C-alpha cells in the first residue's frame, strides 16, 4: 500500500520528538501514513509549500521559526490561530492550506490532566516569545485572574500585555527578567510557566538564581515547557521545595494528538493514545 505523508517543518528540526507521537497514533489507527522531519530554513517556506502540494501531502506541523511566517500563505485560518497569530498545524485539502493552532489547547489539557485550571488564577510567565504570547492569550480568553509576563527584552513583554488588555480586559503586567522582579512576581503566583529555553538540553545557559521559587506557596505549580531534559534545574528546585511540577512533554503530546484529529477529521480518545505514547517515550533510549 502506498504510504501518504505528513511532515513536521522547522529549523532546527533534528531534535524533534513529534514523529514518535504521530507514528504511534498512525499505527493505532492502521493508517498508511509516514511522518517526516523536514528542515526548512527561515524564508524558505514558499518553496516547501509548493513541494508539499506537488507531493500530495495531507498536512504538516510547524515549529520554530515558521509559526507566524506561514500566515500569509494560508487559504483559511482558524479563529484561535488568527487571534494568536500563530499556526502549528496545516491541513491540505483540495489543494488549499488550512491553518490551526493546537499548542494552546495542548497546554490546557496538560495542566488539566494534572488537576490545574487557569481560571481566576494568578499566572506568571517567563519569556515573551511566540509560545508565551499564544499561551498568555489563551489563558486570558479563558478567564484567568491576572497575568505577569517577565522578559529579558521588556518591550516584548509589554507588547503581549497591551494585546491581552486590549483584547480580553485581563489584568496583565510586564516586568524585566531580573532577580527582584522574579521574587516579587513569585509571591502571589499560582502557576509559573517557563517559556524561555533556559535549562534546555543543548543550550548552555540556565537560571542563575532560583531563590524566587522560595516565595511561591505550597500547592502552586511550576510548569516548564522544556521536556529535554525531563527535569530541568527549575523543576528540580521546585520539587525540592515541595511545589507541584510539570514538564513540557504532555503539552507536546496533546498538541500532536489534537493535530491528528484535524489531519484525519476524527475524534481521538486522548487518554488512551496518551498512554500509548507515554509508553513509547518511557522506552526511548537517550531521552
Ligand atoms: P522564542 O520565540 O524564541 O522565545 C524565547 C523567549 O526566551 C524570549 O522571550 C527570549 O527573550 C527568552 N530567552 C531566550 N534566551 C534567554 C536567556 N538566556 N535569558 C532569559 N531569557 C531568554 O521561543 P518560543 O517558540 O516561544 O519557545 C520558548 C520555549 O518553549 C522553548 O524552550 C521551546 O522549546 C518551548 N516550547 C515547548 C513546547 C511544548 O510543546 N512543550 C511548544 C513550543 C515551545 P528575548 O525576547 O529577550 O529574546
């Protein structure tokens, strides 16, 4: 049987764990697809899109640096993706490119499955890049109490806050990413989300000082979007202090499952598929 193709497109891409997620689902569904990693450099999306259509791809996922650059090429953009200005899933149907964002809902599911809801909560977000903006907007639209965004480049945090206040009316404050601001923000924080690459495998920078975690109250959650290593220095220290912790693997898995629902126009039993994917990751060497 001829195999049909799905891709994940980004640069860098060799580190991507997405194929493990989608191949597990495709095997379960008995669907004759293969899922490939394709390196596409910034500015080269247009060439890739021509190839994707010519090859008859059913769709592809997007990661850094293409989630916003893809927007002008799309024939349809889902409302949420449009609000976030970010697309991570493109379905190709009748030669048309249809764009969606499953990152934000993946984050919501990963926290909910651990018993954490963002409604009326005090959220602190570290970093103000693409994913930070998407997640902050999602939580604001879902009725979170207050959001504080801390970033090395203060202007980017301010841009996110301005958008949130304008579009949702949620209380949002921008702060610099410094010791004092981290300590103050941590004091009233229910959920702290790290959206910077600090502590990630292959990146030689990490948090210089984690004492701000001591200001968080018991029962609060520290969520690191990084999943490699599974326990960053941030999560290790949070655990030592008795705080709840979550890494980014569940979010990655849920965003992938939601993308498969879009690709195959179907509803998946998320818990069953998640369990199977967890098993695959547990048995992976070097992870
Ligand atoms: P991005 O757009 O490049 O943003 C990176 C952010 O981190 C920026 O705000 C940047 O600050 C900050 N930053 C970078 N280096 C820093 C340093 N040395 N000290 C302090 N701040 C620093 O990246 P992104 O797409 O938002 O992704 C952010 C993280 O989330 C990455 O680690 C990525 O792997 C992870 N992620 C995980 C999932 C998942 O499913 N688990 C999904 C998407 C992303 P400046 O603005 O000052 O440059």
